[in-house]
């Protein structure tokens, strides 16, 4: 059961809770963290110098959210601003970059047996340096992010229609958490009313108004408009195929956005070909075309058994691509296939970000917030927020309403999974905010008991949801050893 702090929502705001100190010393520029979704927060710390951009001692630690203990894991290549760590739940390893204009990166193996990633063998509970090197030197606000289909539920949200739409739009009334632009590409399935059982693809989401919820634009018309009170779900796309070949899957009438699902995966869950999973290279309005075989990755190449009109399928985010943004005002984005064993290489994605991501910026995967997108706070003394469409290789800039606030070096951010919000700890101050992805509005959050150090780049905010549903933000003070958490039941 969730913890009861005897607080009244909308009235009481809990304070940050003081936790055991981090060791071995102050958290200087470049700290970062990741959560394994179960118990541990893994931290990479740089210490020994307060000078931004100067490499010093870098270590990997983990914090036990169950008992409050710290454990040293390994010494790493020395780094500074731009240090980043990402947890891979599928392979149970950590990916670590070092910052300070370096191109090397490392892996830490959390398994009890050796693993091979990108042709490099890493022994259990040990660190190894990966190849190939990063395609561009990591620096201020460099980021890794890794989409994982295990983090995305099949049913993302539920909603109720208002009687103000038409056959190609649905005006959402009450909903589990609200819909926004990151839900483009999901499937709307009507669950009650005269249109029950109808399936359509969501091609756009409009912002809510003062009198109605978000407007969901459908890829093809319904037989008739939903009536007030009709219910629906938003879910990962899936249905029964109408045919296919060894390199395709066809769903006649799907009306998908072209290439919306490129670089995602398609799974056959029942019927002919059940149990197969393959990467999608491209899609038309009704046909998924599979990617060519990549040596070492069994999820690429043709079907072993071609799908037919009995094959039930589901489209899910690919768990094989690690994405990299080098920071330092760069507009570039790269990815690598983690399972490729022959000549693995980083690929440059041709679409440039709307503007360079820099100090305080952060590239994130939104899970249920945006299953087929990456999200990025721009940083660099701006308020801009960007969405990257993985399939169409395009960026967009949803409207945001931040007033006079901007973020820059020292800002830290984390996605509040399932809430359609991003938690932001402001640079050089004690202030924190919650960015509402549905409305685009920046809201105040409880202030910290310390000021964030000036220019102390590092992603020190981390959202944690325990197995029994309790939610926290964890953080370490930039320039110090103080460790805190904030309970989130008030939100």
C-alpha cells in the first residue's frame, strides 16, 4: 500500500527528506544517475575538482532505496561535464559516458555471467570499455536514452468522449492522465457505445481548452461520431493481420501515418508465426516492411514463417537502439544497434534538432508518456521543449508556457512516468518545477533545502516508483554530499 503522510492534496506540500550522505566526497560537475525500476539507483560521480570541464576521479556507485545504503561499484575513466549513465533492463547492464570532450564510453555488467555487447566481452560485476567510440565528443549535457518496450503498457490510457467531435476527431472528456502530442501513433479502440470495437490510429493531438479535453485526430473516419459517454482506450497498435510475406505484414484499412513505426518492432502474438519479433524498416498506410538482417541481432531480417490472415500482431518500441546526443549546443542525434556484432557503428540521424541542446538540456525516453518519441529539454538559458519522432526522423516543438523561467547549466530533470509530467530542479537556486506535458504549463514544486551549484552540470534528479506504488524524486546536492528525496503523493 502507498505510504500515508497524512497530507491533503492541494493543501499540504511535503518537504524533502534527508537521506544518508553520498560517499566518497562532494558531487562535482557531471554527476548522473539511472534507476533499475526495482531497487537500486546507480550514480556516476566526479569528484576531486570543482572546475567545470576538468577531468578528475570518476566512480560508479549504487544507492539501495530499500535500506538507504551505498555501495561502491567501480572506478571509471575520468570525466566531468556530460557524464551520463543509462540502465538497460533487457540486458541488465549500465552504459556510461564520461564527458569532458571524450569519445570513450563503458559498460558495467550487473549479471552473474559474462555478456557480450557490440563485440566486447564484459565479465560479471566488472566494467569494460566499449567500441566503437562515440561519434562526437560528449560534453555539457550529453545524454544517453534507451527505449524499452517492457516499460510501456499495452494500454497507455483510457478516456471518455464528449459529444462535440465528428467522424475523424474525438474530444476526450475525463481521462486517466490526459492526452498530448506524444500519444501520436497510438491506437484508439472504442470500448463502449455504437462504435464499440472500432480501431483507428491517432495522427494528431490538440491541446485541451477551458471547456473541453484534448482533441484526438484519427487517421480514418469512423462510421459515425462517438456519442457523449462512449469510452475508448489508447494502446500500442495491434490487430489481426490481413496477410503478408516473409518481409512484410499487411493490415488492410489501417490508415497508418507513413513511416510512423520505422525503427520500432512488430511481434506476432498469436496465429501463424506466433512468437516472432522483427524490426520495422518502414511502413505505408497498411503495410509494415521488415529491416534487413543485422549480424548478431535475431530481431532483424525476414520472418521465419510469413504472417497470414490469422496472425495477431502488436507494434512496440524497439529495445535494441541506444540514442546519443552529445550536448554542447549540438543539434545532432545518433543511435547504435546494441546487438550488432559485425562492424557495429553509430548512425547519424539526419534530422537536426530545432536548436542546439546545451547546459541543463536532457534527452529522455518518455515510456507511456510518448512511446514512439524521444523528448528533450533544450537548456542553454531557454524554455524550449522538443519531441523527436523515432519513425519519421523529425523534430517538433510543442507549445510551452513557462512565463519568464528558463533553464541552463545545473538544471536536472526526470520524467514522472504515467503522470504526463517532467520534474525539473532549477539551476543555481532552491526552486523546483513540474512541467505538465498536456497543458504545456510550468508549475512550482516544493523548494530544495539547498541551492544548486552554479554551472554544476549533471542529471541529479531521478523519479522512482516502488513495487507498492510509492513515488519519489531522489537527488544529490551539486557541490556537496547531501542526499534527499521528495514523496510525490501530493501531485
